[in-house]
C-alpha cells in the first residue's frame, strides 16, 4: 500500500515493496504489510517506509515472525530524507542489510530488527548497517541487532566508514539499540 502524501492521496497494492517505492511520489509513504519480501530494495527518493510493526518497541517482537514485514535482501538508500520504521531486515550470507550511500542526509532507522546478516564462512567485514563515506544526520535508534556474523573479519551492528572520504559523516545519532 502507499500514501502518496499529496492532495487527494492514493491507496494501491503492489506485488513487491520495490514496486511501491517506484510508484510513490517523493516525500510519500509506502506501507508494507506483514510478510516476507525476498528482494533487494533501491531507495532513490525521499520516502517513508512503514512496516507492520512501525513504532512498536523491538523488545516484544520476534525477527521474521508472521506479524513482521521482513525484507530479505539488501536495502540501499541513495536519497536524503528517508525513514524506515517497523521492519525485520535480514540478509544471510551477505555483508550488509542496509547500505546508505555517501551523499545522503536525514536518514532515520527506528523500531527495526536486523537479524541474520553475514555467515561464518564469509572472509569479509560484515556491518548490519553500513554508512559509507559521509552520510550526515543519520539516526539509528530503538532497533535490535542479532546474529551478525563473519568468519574471521570484523563484525558490527553499524559500520561508519569515513576514513577514505573527504566528507566525513556528521550529526550521527546511534542510541537505545
């Protein structure tokens, strides 16, 4: 479902989350029903993604349960002013579940469960959320991180990689996870 957040809002149904993202107007909202969505997401416009568990504390929730909106794949944020709230993100065997590109700002990631990212056979660094070379004003709050794994390399819930950037990240808020 989506709410275009324009006068005379629209409500429609799509087969995939990406179809909803592609159809919504910038600054609109994509409401994602409970279920598992095995797809990679490309978020290239300012939107709000609202899962079935939006604004619900993660402490009483179970990753990928029937009541969750579960994205199984990589979500790439390549736009500013993006909010992601109320999901389970999982990406087994891969190095990240959420990737935020360098030129983004005003990203909010709240009330989400990130579970089962990476694999013990991987020989790469694994970061459940990867903020790459300079995204600014990113808030990561009230989330749960579990089962983030790599064979012999670094593992983190949030990787802030700015060492090679001429534009280091600023305004990062990481709290109550």
